[in-house]
């Protein structure tokens, strides 16, 4: 059964843009279907794509505007700028494990004193990802010597390369930035903590932010104690950097814009170059057949995603896959136009009150933002 709605609507088959010039109108290209895409992503591409997402291409410390009422924000910029500058020296590999921290033998290369890892601790909406991406940009090293990715992307990399190959690949880096370190999956937390331990021994500097542990959402905006406990033996390598600020995303679910009709969505898909058009339930089925590490490639070159018949997701596994797709679309700033139910009704009350609720809140927030961005496709 075809995933794409792909209706041949009368208004969607020809373009009149060339009629005035005397050129014969040509048929509009049918929108692509995400379900027709089965990307195969080489492992080296997974590593090469571990850079700040397009949304954060241009962010720098200079573009972060600290709240004058929150001095910790100004301090964070200053500390991170100094941390980045300290990563410009020779890589610590070859200096011995202890030399990484500056306490090695006399012949070991000199390295900065103190922990070579920072943990950005703050609530939602205080700019942690902005600062983490700015740190990546400010670190004086070639892009091939520094990596930036979410916790999920890092676990996907291990799944694609294998543990030992991942260690070998990342050991030559100056810096590894991990956004949204997952504290709600004990197995993956142990896996990544072990990986980071190997990288610490190899001289790689680390920077991280984390999510909120299950049951803690709304009980406070900071998670440093949880993070340092979960990474166990690595805690001594991180300096927690607290960033105070208004926790504006904790005010509840954002109100999603009203969905459009199937006809409006389909018409917009045919009228928008580079758009995809899919039936939502069929897309969810397709995501189960594509590894989440390939969801970025699934969205390559898309200018808009158009979905018909949006319905509540049926189970948690499906919901978690949708969260990853929402993250990749948000990173790439791809607007999402939809019919059916609004995005704030995607997840059941049980899901929103469960251990992964932070992820679902994030997905709703991001899909809602992308839905607002897509309104112009219909209005145009």
C-alpha cells in the first residue's frame, strides 16, 4: 500500500507561471514520499555529520545575549570561552593517562590543569544548546577533530560502528559535545559512560547537557547531581556550570495550531518544490523499518513535510521513533504541514506522565514550532 497520498488533484497538475510568456505550462512534479526513501548511510557520514545542526550554524558566544538579571549566564560565556581557548594545544594522546589531567610524569606534554570536561546545568530555554554549539565553533581545531551530537546520535554511532571502532574513531578528537544526555535509559547511560571513559583516557575534552530524570520534571530546573551520579566514575572529569534563567518551556504544553484539511495539505505539497507528502499512519509504519541513525538522511533536501490524517501514536516504541524524526526535522528547520489531529494530542496521558515524558514534551514543542512555520505554505 502506498504511503503517499499522492492524489492527482486538478489544481495540482499544471503550472501557469509560464503562461504569460507564451511558454506552454508544464506539469508540476509530484511531491516525494518519505516512505519511498530507504537511505543507506555509510558509517563515515555518521561521523562527518556530528556537527551542530543547521539551526545553530551561526551561533557564537557573541550572539548569546545574557539576561542582565542572571549573572550566571554571563559567567557561563566567560568560562566556556576560556575552556575553548585552552583546547588549542597539542592533543594529549601519547602523554599517558594521567598526563591528560596535568598530573603525569615530568616528560608528559603539558595540558590544562583541572577537569577537561564541562557540564552545562540549567532549565529549558536558557540557551544550553546555543552555548554548547558556540563552544564547538570556538574550539580552535579543524571540524574533523571535534564532534557535536545528541546522546541518541552518539548511541546510534556506536550501533553503526561498534564500540571499539567508535572509540578508535573519536579518540583523536579535541572535543566531543553531547547535547541532551539521556538520564532515562540506564543501559544506554552505562554504554555511553564507558565510551566517555575510554575517550577521557585518550585525551578528548568533553562537554555535555542533560535531560531530566523520570519523575523530576517540574520539581526543579537543575540536574547536575543526577548527571554526575549517573555517569559514575566520570564525575570527577566534569565541572558543572550552572546557568540560571527563566524556565519558559515549563509552563505546560504549547498550544498547537489548528490542523488543515487533507485537501489543503495535498494542494500545498504539490505547490511546494521539495515537499514530501505522506499519510501519517503509513509513515509511522515506515519508521519502524528504518534505523533511527538514518532519519537525518531520510529528510535530505526536503523543503517541507506534508502529512495527512495525523492520529495519536499507538504505542511507546512508535512514539520514541517519532521523537527522533521530530528532532531531525527541527534541527534542519523543515516546516511540517498536517491535517488530522493537532500535534499536542499525539501522545496519550499515560505517555506524558511516564518516564519518557520529557522527550514527548520536546517533540510536541518542536513539531508545534514547525507547524507554525508551515502555515505560510497554505496562505501562499
